[in-house]
C-alpha cells in the first residue's frame, strides 16, 4: 500500500456506503480539486472536495425534505458534471436509489425505465430540462425536479407523499440501478448495493491505479457503469475526475484539446475513442503535456493500436479492465512495456484480492488446465443484487458454487468464454451468446476477427452475422486500415481463406473509415449486421 492510499483495514476507514467511499478525502484534502470541467475552449471550472461535499449535502437535504421512502428510486437524467456527481452522492446520503439515464435516451426507452422502476422522482439537469419531455406519461406520484448551478433544486412537480416504513438505510440497500440492453428487447436493470459497489472500489484500489495528483479524464456517459468506476477511482484515490462531454469525445481535436487544457494524466474509456485520434491527430497525442496512463474497458483493444499509442507516448501505462455491469468490473491487467512482438491478444488479468475468476465447461465442471475454453464464472463480494423486476433473468445469471453447492453461495455467469494460457493468464475468446451457426457449423466471431487483425494493414476488424443477403447464413466483416496503408477486400478474403475453413470466411468484407458506436461507446454490431452506419471505401461480396 502506498502512502497516499486510505487504509481500508483500519476501523476508521471502513466505509460501506457509496458516498462515504467517494467523499473520504474531503476531510483530508478539502481544497484539492475533485472535479475539473472544460465547458468551453480556454475555460476551466474546478470543484474542490470540500465544495463537492457541501453540494452533495445540499442536495441530500432537499431530497430528504420531500419525505421519500428509503430505497425510493430517483431517475437521474444528466451528463457527468460536478452537479450530477453531487446529486447521486446526495441520493446516496438520503438513502435513495439513483437510476442514471442518458439525456439522449429515446422517449420509448425512458417510458420503459419509468414504468419498470416507478420512481419517486425524475431529476433532470437544468440544461436538459430546458427542453421538456412532453411525450412522457409518468407513473402516478412521480415528481419532477430541475437541478444545477442556476436552478439549485427546483421542484416542478412534487412527488406524492407516502408513508415511510423505514427509518435507516443499510449497506445492502440498492445504491443504483444501471439499465443495459436486454435479450428480450426491453432494457435490463442491474441492481447494485452499497456493499457491492464499495467492495469493488476496495479491490480496485489495491491495484494502485491512481495517485492524489492525478487528473483522470472519464469519457463514458454517466448512465454507463464505467463512468461510475472512473469517478470512484478518481475520488476514492484523492484525485480529480475530468468528465468529458460526449459531444467532444467524438471529435478528436476537441477531445485532445480538453485533455491538454485540463492537464489530464490518465484517460479512461472504451478502445473505440482512440481510433479516430490515432487516424487523424497522432501528433496531438504525442504533444499532450501530462498523459501517463490509459485505462480501457468494454472491448478488446487491437494490438496494433496499442503499439501505435506506445510509439507516440513512450512509457505510457496501459491497463486492461475487464468485467460486466453485474460486478462493475473484476480484473485489471497491466499491458507489458515493451509489448513483446509475438503478442496478438491481451489477457484480462486476475481478480483482485477477495475475488476469483474460474472457468467452467458446458456441464458446469471447473476447468483447471491450460488451453481449454470455458465460461468465466466470477466469485466476488461485489456482485449485483439481481435484475430489477426480473427474477427469472437473475436466476439464469447466477449459478450455485460448483465447488461447494451445499453452501448456498452463488457465482456470476459472465457469458464470456476464455482459456488459460501457458503463462497462467486468462484470455478472452468470445461469448456464449456470440456463437453463430454457418451451414450447421459453430463459429466464434472473435476467431475470424483475430485472423483479420493478423493482416499487416488492418488495425480494426469487426465480424457480424450478415443480415443483408438472401437469407443464407453468412458473415460480414468491417475493417479499418492503418493510416496510409492499402488493401482490398479480395486480398483480405484470400488471407482469411489461407487459414480458416470456407464457412468461417466472411462473404462480405468492407473497408471503412469508421464504425458506428452505441450510446456506451461500443461498436454497434446490430447496425453493422443490417449493413448500416458505416462509411465504406471498398467492399466485396462473393
């Protein structure tokens, strides 16, 4: 443990509520920056730890004055800012469960979230509330609040008063509910308790990922759990969080301008954010004044792009964060520097102290050897409580401990396939739900992607089921080439044919300038399957 870290084994620092874990440094370094924002070029707004705590206390008092039942849901529609961070900390202090949603959330999806959670409040950031949602029918009793630096805490519609049955909130209460995409077509609400979230933070701090002097740029939107990971990493380490608006993340020059002006030392985000930067603004990456580390999550980072980043920033620390919303994350792996030439894939690392990753075969038996693929199971105290209003889905995601089924302990079925390498590390190799059938043959899309990435000119490859053809099962591939490199779809197909069986070779290969992304910053595979959302520069269908 380094000198700057809180001693989580000390009784004085056994913080179990979300707000305790994120505001512990307010008493130690009250004047240190906690949130640094860049609302416009050349303008910085800094909120200290003392100011963030005071603001969260203000919001907590306003929420408590409404007389809401402990555990009531508060839908929080906002971008990541000092005020929205203070608001969800205020919810935590008031014993309320916050449900973050994107300001860009379609009304149809928002109605689903509101109908499912039956919130006591819909809280909207003032800049978003300026455009009222007139097509939303709220559940009976739901109040509407605007908040922000100008509005303070403005109640537009008071929530319906009710009887309070509870007097104190517990660490097992839900801290938040994150809604993700569900296989049923409806959003799936992942419920995380205070105890689970703070257990995760405790394990994360053991990796010594941040120092109090750091400024951690966070690129995911607030409704993505990776944003909460970043906020926890920064504030829990006494560092500053630098939330970057989504409108700027998508534009390399603006994105890099914020990193430079805020003197960001670390950037956390999905790998996709670096692709346009490396393609269009590599010199500006090299010129960043203080950048020393990158934390990525959500997707595999193409090795050629990792190597390129290291070329531009010698000594850059790169950490692969692996996990799912049901546990926020569960492992961190430091990418070697230098990265050996033979490395084609980056392992995911081991779970932190107090947690464990296991491999299980199709029958649920534990796999101990190397080279055998199985599903990753996670044993952790940072496990979600369940899916909101979905007991069947919860039962499907949890499995009895295969080594001690009599104990009643449950492990998370991650849905990720992996194998243990000869080096003892775990390597992802697909999803249990990403297998497709091509002419009766099982195909792992990741295997085809890996083959395309072996082509010297290819920096990014995404393979999806092709839904644009005649109905016959086939694959479509979308690749991005290195700047200045050349290749053609026919040559790429021949390259695949050299090592892959015919049924695994994509019938359609498109060379594109960019890939569509979802609201969470991941590649939108659904759009690609339908043949939409790309800017092709060349394609071939056979």
